[in-house]
């Protein structure tokens, strides 16, 4: 939508400035983006109709087809061809899912899951200029921000499944079917897993919205008959599966020395600090997200990072 608005503004400004060539180029881009948006809407509706049809028949879903229809960023290239931001963020993510990283992600005092589903939203450089580089799609694989990364961590300590942002939003739309929040449910609701059963939770809100009358039946369908968990885990069978909703893999700056995972686990928000040690990323003990950002008598913004000394002091408490 931002690209559409930008093209529209550019077309209008160029028309008023009597620059027909610029206006024509903007109009061509606007037409192409509008056609692409229309196709995405048709794909999403087609995918939802497939899930609804399977639900009506209590049958399994062809999740490979559905996932291909709704993938948030279908044009991701090989990891080795991505920007340094994406490569560094992926390396930090891999550190988080190593054996010591897993213990810190979930807490040493809690039972570790048998498998994990990751839904990864944003990768960003917190002190970047946000200028797009190259011919890549803005907001995707430029040097300062990337959305919808689906590359799984390397050599994880447990089976990992990647829940694409587009598929997550489709599942929420399915669960909220018949409500005014169905199309934008991802802004207020999150998915989670209890054992291997899907659950729907509402984020903190001043006004609570009651779930649809048949939401429990739809959740039971996703858990038992749909086969979505088996698909995401590549056929692996697990009874204790965790869903990590990673809002961001944040890198402090272009020095690539400090990073963090901002994530939600079972409805609670956490921060996992990751620092470069010699030539690799290493995890630190996790923080409650408010405790991490509360400093100097106020809550710091999303670009705030704790110092190495503060991380060491926090690590010493465990």
C-alpha cells in the first residue's frame, strides 16, 4: 500500500510540475502494482476457500498449495545473495536456536519443547538510514529492513518449522471468520501452541473482543484434521511444540556487534540479547521486555540496546 501511495503522489506532483515522462512512469508503476495487489487478494481468497472447504468436510488441507498462494515474500533469493543485514540476522537467529540458545529462549527452569514453530516478522538495522539499495523490492531485502524472512536457522538443536507471515495471517483470518476483525486480525490476535494444540490469544487491549462462536471448533480442526503442524514440521511428530512469534531480529548498527530477538512466547513478551564474541554470535540470558527497556525512569524505544556490562550483570543472576 505504501508503494501505491508513493506512485500516486509522484504521478500527481509530476503532473502539476508539467513533467509528463515522470508522470507516465509513475502511472505505469501504479498500474502494475495495482494488478499485483488484485492478484494477491484473489490468491488469498482462493487459499481461504480451500481451508474452509476442508473444514466443512473435516478433511486435511493441501498446505503446500495454500502456502504458495499466500507467501508474504514469494521472491526471496538464496541466502548467500541476500544483504549483509539479512545474513547477520540469520546468523543471530541460528545462535538463538543452538543448544545454549534454546535454554535461554525458553528459560532454564521450564520444560524444553520437542519442536518449535517460528513466525518471523521483521529484520532491521536500528541505526540505518533506511535508504533502499539496488533494485530490490523496498522494505524487503534492502540494507536496513527486511520483512517476512523464512530461512530456518542453521543446525538447530530441535526440529524447526517456519510459519510464513502470509500463512499466519490466513490462519487468523480463518479462525476469525464472520467477524469484523477477520481481515486485520493479525493486528490484535496471535497464534500460540499448547502441547501440539493451536490456541488463539488476544494481545493486550483496552477493549476485549469475544472470539467467534465456532472458534473452538475451528481450532480443533487445525489441531486434529488439517495437518498444518505436520506440514510445518516437515513430517516430524511432536507432542510439545512451542510457537515463537518473533516480532523482530534487531541489529544495533552496521558494526554488527549487538543484536536482539524481540519475541512472544505463550502470550508473554521477551527480549533475547545476542552479542558478537570473536567471530560468531552468542546469546545472553533473556529479559522480560519491559525490564529490558526500562531505564532512566522511562521506557526506551525499539532502537534501545543494553550494554555488554549490563548483559554480563544480568547473566550473573542465573
